[in-house]
């Protein structure tokens, strides 16, 4: 099929690396893997950081212009076979795809759409109503987590749903890990206000009680909250922490391969691509049993998930894997098998093809 792909939150071509950008790219690769021709329909970023009416109106005006542009383009060059919208939610609804899909009689598909009743107040209610309308009219809504699926079904029970587990391109992780440093902790995360800063804060607090152990840590990430994040770790020995800053995604596997344990609390994580990559490199994970994290980490098999907000439990879990060599080694092997055998691009592409094959295309 010829597929028009659109990610209102962040284009696959966006300059700033993030999980959203990476998953958008992975979806494009998965679609192309099965022989589809994927065209990036629009670079328009429809993102409302705050519920501001003027910003909302301005973005809606831009969306109307994009609809007009694509209408002219398709009238001239022919329409695609399907519109694929990645991650529409209350801060980034898709205002382009539903209108074009209706005008050109195209099947409309969403992936990782989400809905939260507690956000249905003020301007967010209007934005979220747009998401509901898109999900209702979609021929298929592909959910990555049961958490998202439950939220959508609660609001739109008659919509069409299918499941696709979060995945990564495992080709960069096929090399068997060498003898790594078992006491080397690794985390990969952006440094921005909100859940990311809160996770860094919890991690710093958890490391304090285990400073008697000979751990070191590599931190990959950068962002506007860099100074605030580093301040959280000021009470820890500076020579134990290596701040690598932002690095190219292709360089992340080398950092992971040199580590022993992946540590990241994961406050508010939708699921966390970095968890998948860490496990692919053979790193057992220590995270909280929160949000979508249990969808990508198998508690007691590929890592340890601790109660939300429990710093002491998180600290104890890190200590446990630092001192129990046999358990850490066992989890390392299980983590790699889990990702390579169940969460690869090949497997995801086949599942995606199976889902899309059920959609009638004119």
C-alpha cells in the first residue's frame, strides 16, 4: 500500500531525539519492511505545551492550511491508500488525517492513541474530544500497552482495536555482549521538567544508601533541566558518575554493552524504548512497577520492578543485583532472549502486516 504517515507530536525527522521520534521511525521501518510505500504526509507539529486558546487556534489554522495543501497535492498526483497517525493524544491531536480520510474515503489508522478522563477539563477537553472523534472513526486503533487500550475502551467502547507490543530494531544488538562491568550502572533519558526530572531525583536518592558498594554510573541524556538534574547528584562522589550528554542513537548500544545494570525509575513512562534497548544489550533493569513499564520489563525475569514512589525499595533492588552475581547473570540472558525473540522489528512488522491486512482498502 501507499501509506500517508503522520506524527502530530513529533515528526520522524525532528531534530531532537526522543522515544516518540524513535518509535515513529520504527513504525515507518516496520511498514516498509512489509513492502508498503510510506510517505511522510506532513511535518506540522501540533503540540500544545499548555492549554492556551490562542496557541490552539493558531495551530488549528495551520492544520487547515495543511489539509488544503494535501488536498491539492492528492487531486493532482493521486491519493494514498491509507492514513496512519502515530500517537495522537490530548496535547497533540491529529487535525489533518480525519478530514482528509473523510474527503478521500481513506481508511484511517491510529497507533498509540491515548485517552485520560482526568484531562477532560477546560481546553484539554476540547483537544481530547478531537482524539475521541479520530479514534471512533478509525478503521483500526493499534495499542502498544494494555493500559492505553483500557483507557480508550473506557471512553470509546465500540472503536476497533488491535495490539502491537513495543519493539526495537535489534540489528544493532545482535553482537553477543562481551564481558561487561557488572557494577557499571547505566541510564539513558532526556533531561526535561516533569516526570524525567522526578525520575532522576528518585535515582539520586536511591544511590545514596548504597554508596558503600563499588558502583559507577554512565548517564546518557541532555536537555533544559540539565543543571537541575546534576544538582540532584551533588551529594554523591563526582568521580563515580560519567555524564555523557546527548549522543547519537547509533552510539547508545556501545554504552549499554559496557554496563552491567540499567537503572531508571520510569515515572510516567508510556513504556520506555530505552528499557527494550538495555535488555537487548543484556542489561537487567531496575525500574518502578508503574505506568507502561511492566509491558516491557518482566519482573523477576528480566529485571526488578519496585512499588511506585518507594525509594528504599528501588535502592534495595539495585543493591540486590550489584551483589548477587548469579541472579544478575541469569536476568541478563533472559533479558536478551526476551527482546531478540519477542520484541524485534521483524516480529513487529509481521504483526503490523497482520493487523493492516484486515482493513478493506479501495
